C-alpha cells in the first residue's frame, strides 16, 4: 500500500480541507491485494474530501468518499458497477513525543511534526464504503458448483447429484420434535 503521510502540525484551530482524486491511492492497493476492482477506466474513479480539525493530542477527521468502481459479483464473478458514496468521521490520538504507540494508528510523531497517514485512511474508507457482498442482481443464481457455468442463463445441463449412496438409508429419516 502506498504510504502518503500528510504534515498536520500547523493546521489552524478551525481546521483545514483536503481533497484527493489521484487514482493511484486506490489502484496501488487494488493491484497489491489482487482485487478485481477497476477504478481507472472512463467514467470510473474515486474521489475523497476531508477536513482535519486539531483536538488536543489528536485530530478529528471528517470527510466523504465518492465515485464509481467496477467489482466482481460475489456469486457469479460478473462485473458490477457500484456507486460509492460514504461519509466518515473518526478521531485519532497521536502518541506523545518519545512515546511508543501500542497499536499502529493513523497519526505519528516525528520529532515536533505530527503526520496523518492519508494512504491508509483513504484505503480503509474505500473498503468500508463497499458492500460486503456486491451482487450483479439481488436474485443472482451464481455459478454451478459442479461445472462452474453461470446459472443466470438457465440450468447448465449437469446431472442432478443424488448424493452419497451410503447415506440413502437416512433420506427418509424423521426426527421427532420434542422438548429439550
């Protein structure tokens, strides 16, 4: 994932706005993690805008990520164009000078300089903006588990599997419902 650290040391108390439209912020990690996402074709792309407001030892980050991206359907692997439109807000606390952070965070101190990891922030917000299971259609039947043919065109012609013949005796087994 490309590192992109932003110096936020001298941001005024009223905060400051930032915007990012360079697709390399997202296409780099997409390639690194071998995801089937397409962001760099005509009509596609992601943009992000956020504000950074200093808050004591940390910073409040509020923003929006939006655009269009092509991802594979979770059931049939066909391309799906998704609209991305998500607001985000998070507070990140920086470690004190000379203090070692217990967990990696989005803020770090380098001497007197306070930096925000914009690369990680935007990648995380991009992933959170996507559906967990993107589908080409809510009723997508997926692929045949035997031959891998897409079932949206109808049955694939594979023979119906009757199951393991050793378990045929259990097919007509009735289990009584009772109190536990």
